C-alpha cells in the first residue's frame, strides 16, 4: 500500500491511496474460506461447496468490503501519523470508472486543511471588564421582597394598593370563567386601576380586556385563553371580588434570619444585608465573566485574520448532511457556520498553546463543587466526601453531562486566562447600569 499527498495550495491537498492485491488477497481468501465452510447451497454438502462457486457468489462483495476497510484504516492512520490538521472529513473524489475486476486500486481524497495564524490578545482598544456591585438600593429592595415573601396575609374587605386580590373573571360568549389572584401593579393605566381600588368583597366589576394588563400576555393566564386569542381579545368581562388580602411584612428578627441562612449564621440586619450583597455579587460575577468571554470572543473573531478552504467546506457541507444540499443551500449553511468555525480554530489554538486542557481530576472536582452547591440549596450544607465522590462518578458516567461540565470548566479557564492576558480596563457598575451598558 502506498499513500501520497499532493499539496494543491496552503489550505487544500489531495491524498492518493494505492492498494495492491498483496494488501487484501490473504484477508479476502480467509473470509471466502469461512464462507465455504458455512455456506448452504442446494446440491452440495455443507463445507464442500466448490471455491469457484463461492467466489462467484460472494467474491466481489467481500473484495469491496475489505478494500473499503483497508482504505479507511490506512487514511485515518496516515492523517494521524502525518499530524495533518484537517477540517471536516476527507472527501472521496468520484471514480465512475472504477474497475473492481482489476487487481490494484487507487483512490483519491480531497482534504481541507486548517490555516496557520497567530492570535494576539493585546488589542489596541481595551475591552471593558465589569465588576458588578450590589448597591444600597438593590439591597433594600431585596430586604423588602424578603419581608413581603415571609410575611403573613391579613384578610380585609376593601381593595387598596399592594393588596392581593382573588376573584373570578367571566365572559360567557368567550368561555372565560377563571379564578385568579393578582395585584394592582399588573393592571395598565389609571382607569383600570381605579376600577378596582375601593371595591369590596362581593362587588362585581365590569371591565374590557383590551389594554387591561401591562403585559398583554397575562391575558393567557388570567383569562385562560390561547396566545393568538390574547393578542386580539377585546371583550367586556366581569370580575367578582372574592377575597382581599394585605401582606403584613415579616419582622427582621432571628427567626427570619435562621429561615433564610440557617441557624445562627446571621444575627443582625447588618449581617443580613452583607450576606445579601455577598450572594448577589457572586451571581453578578458569573454574568460579568460571561460578558467578558463574549466580548473577547467577538474581538478575536473580528481581529484574527486567516483564510479558510471555503470551496472544500461548502462541498463537505453539501454531501455530509442527512439530505444532499444544492450549491446555494450549502453556501448559505457555510455562511451561517463560518464565524463559529473561526472561533473554534482560534479557541483550539489558545487552549493548545497555553496548555488549558481539562483533566479528568479537574472535571471531577468541578462536578463535586457543582453537586455541593445544589445540595446546599436543599439544606445539605456539609455532605460527606464519599457521598460527593459517588454522585460525581454517576454524573460523569453520562457523556452528555461530561460534555456540558467540560464546556463550563473550559469557559472558566478561558475567562481566567483572558483576565490575565487580554488588554482589559476595569469598570465598577451597579447591576442596573451593567444591564444598560451591556445589553442596550
């Protein structure tokens, strides 16, 4: 067997695999001999079928199968040994005149090669690295939400602002008959709010559904109608007030602190606010890191220049999908995937050159940390190491979970690497300002 490579240009090559009779004849003979031993053909005893008849019936199929196996094994071994960095998979060149009655065969494959390029993280314009802080306003709002959430409901007779109203929306023609609970801040406009304010238990309010709620999609829940109906619904409905409750705020005392943070972990309002700030900023760190990862990715894709074997990749896309694509469809798919492919190559180079690969031990520790955080949400704050090991082993036996966790861990490694090596400028912002700057 002989394999040669012709370099068409920097990004394309042709590999020719020449297979001779000596490469396959012994294996083909062995397989046909097994067929002869086990073949059941009328007129012949088992094991005594003439080899000529076996060859005539099975020889061509066995030859084709064996040559194809040799071909794939040889090609894969060649690409590995030569360390060829190929994109997609080798594409066999059409051979309409291939003669399987010949003794020697030659096959050609097109290769798309990964480009050579350099990656630089030292951008001329610094990329913003946000630090998101929980300001006093956010903390006070969170304290108020906690007090409301853990407060108790007190029944009353008349609707006022911030009350929880329970009742039934009804319209016979549209089949609306739905009992719900809501607060006045869900309603849109002074007119609609005014229709409810001051109403008493037992009162019946008639109101139109058009423009009733701040979010018109709320009609789906409150009226039990479909998405399409909600967009066009403009009918009068009656609402019968059945309950009015106000929520008495919970006291900021030790009982509340223990419910929120575990017995004795927080003993004052100041400590509570500090804990809220700490927990919020941990979550904000993840969002800031994701923003940094996105921004550096965008910079690298836009500023790392290299060519791709576009013609080869379009052809590869065209013939390797579930259904063959037209030239135009393949070009469209290539345009959609080109940016992602460019970043895969850039990311792969960064990982390789800076030894950022994920080891199994790192992945296992990462999985254990993830499991421990989940267990803490259910009050299991100090799980045994043996339990963590057992659960992690079960998780890592699932290939989908391994892939998901590996991607998360690699993202963390890349973010840490970018923080140390990219041209960044630090900026401290509140969460409200971060949302305005990052996503508007």
